[in-house]
């Protein structure tokens, strides 16, 4: 395709409502001024801020101050679940973390993308669900529509684009089954 045509063909028009854009702008300002600078031990403070923006967080949920959450109103966290340092939670759709689910540092949870089969490249979304006691290792990528099964482990730096069965260990790019998880 000639270079002059690419700007016309691949024009992206945001499908997000004005309310969504304003909500994210206010959240980003709140994150910058009140959430991000909060001391690590102020977990309750960060839960309060997230709840003010519609997040559904259980009492024991923990979110690191350096965690970036795109849309708090799409975040659901069960008791003892945790989003660690520098996690990017691009939750244009729901991100649901059941009891004890852990997302380690530098991980990306990406609940949205673009439909590349359509020339207007509209946004497409699907929820991400981490079941009870699932653990996502450091620097992993979890794609939209993925469910990580109960007690499953995603190895560090894995690229997960398909569901992970309960009690399994996966790793690699793309993530593949390594072994069954056994707790002794």
C-alpha cells in the first residue's frame, strides 16, 4: 500500500464515551497526587481511593502504590489478592482476581486490543480472570479473555494468550504447559 494512503486507511476513532474519558482523567490526577505517593503501608488508603472510583475490593486486597490501573471501575479483587509493584492493569474490560490471586511485579494485564481485521481498528475487549490462589510470575503478559485457573502458576516472563488450567504451571512465549502443580 502506498505510504500516502496509510493515514487514511488506518484512521482510529476512539469509541470511549466522554464520561469514560473524564473519569480516567480525574483518576489519573488522583493516582498522581494521592495514590502513587502514598507509603507502601497505606494499603487501606489506596483501597479507599480505588473504591471511590468504583473498584470492588475486599478488605484484605493489596495494591502497590506504583501499580497503574487504567479503569478502577473495572477492577474486582478478592481477599488477600495482590497487584504488586509496577503492574500495568490495562483493564478496559473487567479484571477479576479471586481470593489469594497474586500478580507479581512488572506484569501487564491487557484486557483490550484492536480488531486488526477491520480497517477502522475498533477497540475489542474481554475480561481477565485470575481464579483462587493463581499466581502470575514477574514480567508476564496476560492477554484479554484469559482465565488463569485455581492454584495455577504462570512462570516469570510468560506470554499468556490462552486459558491456563487449574493446578498447572505454564511458561514461555507463548505460554505452554510445563507440569502439574503439586503442594506437599
